[in-house]
């Protein structure tokens, strides 16, 4: 009798637990990475080192690859086409946020290329550049900075001519431009070469006077990525992130002091970017050797972190990362396995991210051309400020079901007690 009653009581509890697990799993599965289209149908994808998104049309992507040069997609990565003939190796691609039709590509052996039609056609722009292994690019307010295998170069005429800024003993893997009212601050990160006392350097202005960054930044950490965010609400200083071989670091005082960001796996971080619509939202990528790689997101300036989505390869090595300002925001990433040579690109929606200036359609029309500069009369789309938390609707359903089942259990127990009382009543 007791066994039968125990089964009668445990059955609804088991059902309740199963329902809750099912709902939670279904909710988690809503956010997953899915593969983009093949680079070349019928052939394996090649490694992707950089992805850039057009500011004018978020569905237009550029990819710098190992083996297929610079690729372009006008449909968020569903289809790709090669856009620089004879080019096999490229390190980096960038769009100019102030001139949306302009894009730049750093190649491994042929220097820097520029496009003025949103990546459809390209022209080599190497006047004054003696090293043609261009690994990193950043730009802001008319200034273009390029990091090469032998130093840093800058251009103030849209890459028409280049000027050496020094550091020719370093392999410059990352550069960042931080403009201010009185001038410009430049950062350069290296991952090889005669670093001396550090691999992260800073220059005030374009005089080429570089100083090794101190301020709690590890001298022996090589630098793979630099990112500059917009000034936070109520603030004036723009934050800077540095992805290094010893973790992720942040500065909020123009690189004077740096703080390591906790809550992330103990591994290297080779990619970092801010959400342009909200500098509190940060995305980082890692190609960690011990299976700690992946894409991670923070919605609170780096105070806490979570793994973004599921569906990437096991122990992913992330090699590229970009944000599409669609509604909802989408991220595009690339992963590569040096063990078997496999590579692929993936995308995911992030409903928790702030959206600004987004249009669901994001792709250029067949007859229109991207404007050479932003139109002053353009009205940005409304900014959506989500709470940053998960969707609670599935959990509300599970809670309602659990309360209903609890009521059934209590009623069942009450009836069993009444039967016991009747059975033993004299």
C-alpha cells in the first residue's frame, strides 16, 4: 500500500521536474550559432582572420581569409564572392564608419587595398609603405593607421600616401585610434619582435614617440586585439580593451592605467569589440588551446560574463568576430581547427543587445550605391534599451505548471490521509 502511494506522489513530481528541464532546455536552445553559407560551394572553407560589416548596409560583409583573399557577401554570409583577383592571403578588413562606402583590406604580401564602392572593387594603395604585410587597421575622423610586420604607418588622405610612425622592430598585430579635442592617442599591440619592456605601446599625436604602457599591464603579454568604445552616458573618456595572451584588460583613462577583467576563462583573448550602440555591451573571442575558446558577452561593462549561445564546434578557436546592427543584433564569427584544418563561419542573434540605427532589411538594393558620406538629414532608428536579462516567458509557463502540479499533489495527499483515517477509525 505504502509503495503504491509513494508512486502516486512521485509521479507528478517527476512530471513537474521533467517539464521544467524541458522548458529550460528549449529556452537555452533558442539562442544558437548557425552556419553561414559556404565560401565556395563544393569546397571546404578556408580560415577567416577578420570580418567587417558595412555601416550603411549591415547585410554586406567582408572577410579576410587564408587562401581566398578578400571575400564579400551581400546577404549576411549566405553567399560569398572573391573581390580581389589573384589575392590569396589577407589579414584584416575594415569599413570606415564615417564614409560607409569606403573599406580597407590588409593583405599578407601585397600591402593595403582600398574600396570606395562598399567592397565591390579594390585598388592597391601603398605609396610610402615599405612593408607590405599589413596585419591591422584602425581609423577615425580622417586618420587611417595600419600595423604591419615591421612597424606602424598612418595616412591622412584616405590611404593615398603613407608615413612611417616607427616600431619597425615589432610585428604589429593590433592598432587603435583614440581621438580627442586636442589631438589623437594611438595604441599599438605586438605579438612578435624586439619588444624590450612590453608589447603594448602608446603615442600621443603623430610624432612617432612611443612609450610602453605600464599601469598594471603585464610586460610579457603579447597583444592580439585592441578596441575603442564610445563614451558612456554621462562620461567623456572612451574605454579601450586589449585582448592579450594573459587575458582581457580595460582602460578608462586613455591607457594610463589598466585593469584585468575577471569572470572569463583563464586563456588568451584575440578578439574584442564594443557594441557601437552601447559601450556597456562587450563581445570577446578566444582561440584558447585548452578548449577554453569561444565567444563571450558582457552587458555590464565587463563586470560579469556569459558564454554566448551554443552550436559552435567543440573546443572552438575563434578567429574573427563582427557585429551586425540589425534588429535584433546579430553577430558573425569564424572558427578554425589547426588539427584538421577545418574552418567555418557562424552567426547568431542577440536579443539582449541594444540596437541603434538598425533596419531589418540591411542589404543594398540592386540599383543603389552606398552613399560616400552619411546624410545629415538621416534620422536614426529609435534606440531599444533592453534589460539585458533572459526572456522569462518560458519560465513563467513552467512555474504555472509547477504550481498546478503542487496543488494536485497536496490534494492527493489530503485524500490519502482521509482514507487512512477512515480505515483505522473504530
